[in-house]
């Protein structure tokens, strides 16, 4: 396991998959490295690729709003993605790209030691919870593994596209807030 500085340096220079050829920036992750709660999306979009930060632009604004509902902000949690470089045209990251990149996230998890991991959207949930995870049916459910509680809710981009999903996402957020309280993380 690498420590933060070394991990960041290696990740910034990474050429382990073809996404390195089209990226502008590696999007390593942001937030509080001493937090108990980690949010994981699928990969950087256009704005994130340009700025080198996860969840900026309209989806990022919505994520900030979602965090504030449960009394969190970017200084109180950590935010990362399954792949650190932008898939062209925002397509889903390929299995091979996820496989190439996942050790960086594993290393981040090992350093942060979160009590809760919230998967944002299908790609993160199928990668981190279960390969056949169905986000529409199983969002808001909880699974404990290795001392970490995993759950999933909709990706903010999906909530921008389809506002009818927002009440379900709100319920998921309430469940996350309850889990934070039950684990005495406040
Ligand atoms: S997506 Fe991950 S594995 Fe692929 S080049 Fe970027 S940092 Fe490396």
C-alpha cells in the first residue's frame, strides 16, 4: 500500500489504460482523508477532466446539495471515482479500464478506512457491491463487508436527467444520515 503522496504521484503519471491518451487531467479525488464516509462515482466527465476535480459542473452542484441534506460537505467526506481518467464522450468505463484503475481506489480506501462507502450510480455499485446489483431496485439497501457498510444511490447526473428519481434519492440520503448516526460518526 502506498501512502498518499506516493499514491498521488503514481496516479498522476499513470498510463495503465488507454484513457491516459485522451485525458486532460487525472482526477484523483478530493475531500477529507480522515473521514468515515467515502462517495464513489464512475469516472470524470468533461468538466471534471478539464479541472482535475471530481463532480464539478451541474452534477457536482447537485452532489453538494445532496451532501448538505445530510449535514455533509466536501470537507467532511471524500469523493473519488472508479476510474481516474475521463472515458471519451462520457461512455461507461470498460471492464478493462476499471480493472486497470481499481487498485488506486482500493489504496485510497485502505488509507481512509471509511465506515461507509456510498456508490453513486450503477457502475460504482456493480463494481463495489455486486456485479449484478440493480440500482433501480436495490438503491438504498445496505451490505456490510470487511467492516465497511456499502450502499448505493443514483448518480447526480441521472437525477439531473430524470427528476422522478429524486424522491427515492432523498430517501436514500435519509438512510445514509441514519446510518451515520447509528455508527456514531457525528
Ligand atoms: S483511468 Fe486509471 S488506470 Fe487508466 S490511465 Fe487513468 S489512472 Fe491509469
